């Protein structure tokens, strides 16, 4: 890729992650360009979640570098790491909302840590805006996670991820557990927010609909490394796992006429 360094939102170089003698990643490289939607795929046990945790600074690799917004997170700790984490938002697969807090309180958590200078009325207004931004009704703010549907939990987690107005967003299996209609609606929401807020989005997903609706490029973890290409070209990669994934029965409608499939979704 010939993009200048300032155009790279995430850069992983020579990443090695091991558990005992088992190598999950062995020299994995990855680049995410600002403004794109980048999908991460891979089979069970390929290390998708381990990669995400490493990129987020939640795990220190055995070797390699992880630059996020130009900063190598593998070299940070303490206050510097907390400051770096304020530059991106994250949603995890099950939402990871605090069950004892309301939606409003969950969304406010990053603000209370990083926007302490704001008066309480400004924090409340900002929280209401974030809740509305993800398509939740105003009364959702007073509800607890146990009172929400799966789709509403995903949206509440997204509101929290956007609390500090990050330009970089990480999504872990954003549509898992949702019915097809709710999943499509969530995909549409991500597409809208990505365009309107000029976000860079990195997502782990196995959902073919999401891949062909949203992703500009795809990185597939195979053989402990990553193969990256555009959404249109990755389907022709000869690697056996990629061929099986993109040329199975579920993928037929996308691979035959991907553009038609996307617009008809």
C-alpha cells in the first residue's frame, strides 16, 4: 500500500502472539487506511479476538508493533495508555454494558473519565445526543441492560463507544445474535455513522451480509498471518479456507454478482 503514514489509522507489523508453545500469530501484518471499513475474518481458533485485544492494548504480544493513530501501543502503559485509548471506541460481542448501571450511566462512563471539566448539564445533554445518535428512544437512557433487547444493547454499546467522538471505531462481531432484520438495520446504522462522522471502522465479523454491505477491504487470518484484499478481489484468492468461505452455498448470491447483492440487500 502506498498510503502516506498519516493516512494509516492502524498498522500492525510482525505480530507474534503465543500461548505456551502454540503460536496464534507468527509475523502477522495489517494496515487500515483512514476512512475505510476493514473487516477481519478467520476460522475458529485463528486468533481474531487475540488480534483485537492486542490492537486495543489489552494484551502485550511476544513480538511486533501495533501503531494506532500513529502511536505504538505496545510501548505504552499507565496514563499514556489511557490517553491513547481515548482516541478510539470499541464495542464487544455481547455489548459489555455494566448491568448495575442504566444506559445513560453506561454511556457517560468514558465522559466522566476524560471530560471531567464539563458541567453536569453539558454531560447530560451530550449523553442524550449520543443515545439519539444510535437510534435509541429517549426513554432508553433510564433503562438497565436487562430491560433491553439484543439490538438495543448493541446500540447502547455503540453510543458508549462514540461518547468521546473518536474517529476510529472497533467492532467485535457487531451483528452476532441478531435476527436478519435487526442485523441489516445495525449494518445500515454503521454505514450511516461511518459516512456522517467520517469514521474509520475495523470490525471482526463472520457475517457475509455485513462483509458485502460494509467492508471496503478484508483481512483474513490464515496460517497465523493475514491475507488482505478488497472485498471484490478477496473472493478469488486461492487459499483453501478463503475459497471454502466465499464459495460455499451461503456465499453464492454475493460472489456471483456482489454489486447486485449489495444493492439488493
